[in-house]
C-alpha cells in the first residue's frame, strides 16, 4: 500500500511542477480556488459565520 501511495504522490508532484512551469499564476489561482471549495465543503459551519 505504501508503494502505491508513494507513486501517486510522486506523480502528483510531477504534475504540479509541470503546471507551475507552464503557468505559475494560473496554477496558484486554481489551487487556491480548489482549497477554498474543499474548506467550504469540509467545514460548512465555519464559513457560514461570516
């Protein structure tokens, strides 16, 4: 199981590096947008207080 997780992580790092090399600003904007959506979905009560 650890080998599979390591392979997934390595592939993800390679993909992230490729995206950053191609479009740093766009990749960061996409990453921030995704992180915000995940936070809202995972913790809806903490975002409703605003």
